C-alpha cells in the first residue's frame, strides 16, 4: 500500500542512510559499555517459531524506494531477525532475562510478568532513540543544506525536538522500571492476563504504547502489551501497567476485559493492531485474508502509528484463528 509518492533521486541516498541508522548500546540499568547484540524482544524458540513457515513470519514494514516512494506492507522476515532490537549486550540479556528465557513462562509469577513488561520497555526505548536520531539527522541535513536556518523555529526543527522529548520520556520511564528491577519490587507493575483459545497460533508480539489523553503523575498512561502463543491451541495476551495507574489502566482495558464474547475478542485484535510494535504473523494465515481485510489492517496500522484509534469502529481486523 503506497503512502507517499516518488522520492527525488538526489534526496534518496541520504534518506535511505537515515532509515538504516542503528543504535547499538546496552540499555541495562547503570552504565554498560559492552556493545549490544540483536536480542529478541519476543522469545524466539517458544513464541515465534510456532508461527513460522519455512523459517519465516510476516511483519508490517515501511519501505522506501526512489520510484515507489514510501509504502507499507506485510513483509517476510526470518525468525532469527523477527522482533530483534540492538538494545542489550549478551551478558545483560542473559543475566536479566534468564527467568523467562530458559523455561516456560509462569503467568502467575510477579517476577516473570515484570520481566516480560520490562523487556517491552527496553525495546520501546531503543525504537524511540533510533527514531529521534533519524529525525534529528534529517533536520541537521536540512540546516546544512540551507532549507532551515537552525536559529529560527521551523516545522522540521519542531519535529526533531518532539522526537527527542518522546525518547527522553521513554528513558525516564525505563529508569523508573530499572529501580523496581534492582530492588526486586516486581509487584509495582500489575498485569491483566487474557487467554485466547485458538485453532492454530497466528500472532506474537509486544509493545509499549501510551494513552495520551490519560495522565498518570506528570506523564501519561503507559501500557505494555505482550502477545504470546503458548501453544497452537492458546495465545496468552498480557497487558501490564504501573500499580499506581491501575484504576486508569483498567478503565482503558474495559472493552477487552468485560466479557468473553465475540465483540470483546474483536476489540482485543484491534488493541493488538493498534499497539503495533513488533507484531509478527503466520504467513499462511495472512495470505488467507480477503483483499479488503488486508487493506483494512494495513490502513489501521498506518493510521495508529501516531495516535491510537481505539475509539474507531472498524471491520474485521481479527488476528486470531478462533474456533468457529
Ligand atoms: Zn550490558
């Protein structure tokens, strides 16, 4: 699905370089000078492989070419690359996440649920940092080439500042979670664990998203989302939030918690597509969608990148293979 028209030939190389910009710093608590590895934000062998076909899953990706411009589509990605981010060194990835890496997750354990939520926050911070660097890089280039003065406010300058503020807020939030991790105050994060019976595993992913119109302290409500196919017959969806935000989080989640009917299941799919993040799908499941559903899902992904669309009435965005 095309988003923007052709990119001028002379501007494309720089744009392409910025899009490929990677930050590879370890974001574990404290200062770590080790370089980061490509860590999985969703555990590979337990939760991504069950969806894979011929070693690949599908994920929603933006792509840019000079001739086609900017487009969004479902693209095939190998299980070794799916949901990876370069925000942890090998030592810290292992040391911090061993309790949820080495065995099946116990969804009643405050420690394991905390670690699931914490890993989302690291991956989200990493994404925000890369995004801020890209936008800042694009702005610096405009100043260098004389399109912006660098001294007066401009749209591109404001965009760059905005991205840096978002990355900084994500960093502060991570520091709050770091303190909880270091003092083992795992119950400071609360969770809602939903179990969806399925006929086959179709979706996995995680994200941290903010609910901008709901304040918590001097920031806004942040929700962590994990979608984990624990078997072909069941996918576990975990929403996590700070304990002090419980009341507001539960109000936000009411449409998916209230009942176990088809309507709330449909809403749950909408929450998952809206949260976006690192969502991956079983290829044959997506290939079985009608053209209308595929377009609806891609449009929704695109529209919800900047602002949640949860109040919107939508058609079929179903991400689960449910029993009829
Ligand atoms: Zn480290």
